[in-house]
C-alpha cells in the first residue's frame, strides 16, 4: 500500500531524492481532518521517499478508509482516516516538525483531547456498571 515515490522507481542511488519541505494539502469537507485543522487547505512539511499506492485506493475506501487530504492536483494522498472511530487519522507528512511543547500541532492536540474524552467516557461507563452491580448484584451477576 505504501511504496517508493513513482518518480524514484528504478532509481537505486537515493541520495537527495526525497519529497522534502512544505507541500500544500487540500482537506475534504466533513472529515475529521477538517475538524482538526478548521480549514480547507493546509501546508505541511515532508521528508520521505514513499507514497500511498493509488492502485489500492478502491479496495481500501470500500473497506472504510477515507482519504481526507491530498495534494491540490490529487497526485499524492496526504491524510487518511476511519470515519466513526474515536480518533483514527494517519498522515504522510511530519507534524512533529511544526509542533512545540506549548504550541502542539493540531493533530497532537486533537489526539490528546480525543484520548482524554474517550477515557472519561470509559470511566463513566465503569462507574455506571459499578453502581448497577451495587444496586442489583444478583441480577447483574447472572448476566
């Protein structure tokens, strides 16, 4: 699914042959990526030699993967996600290049927020189950 950049096929000497620097990314409306970034086009930094193989796009999207960000010309897939998941988002770029301890990248900030919210939800469900067990132990124990 992820393979060497198409321009590098057949190239064995890889020195200085990578996708490097800031590249624009167009974000699909109604996606988690749009919610995270709160804009329709972003610029992110790259340092890699690989890309999403579009030959697998149809089976992957049929299986639930959503391509939520791509270069404006549609050549490269930049962001993918799984709709309905609390927070499943993958990116081709390096968000850590634009993150600081007191100014986290939007993906890191959103991931931490989603993890916290999910933990609070699980905690609430556990507490409700404990109360249910306390109030009706015989019924709960039988199942």
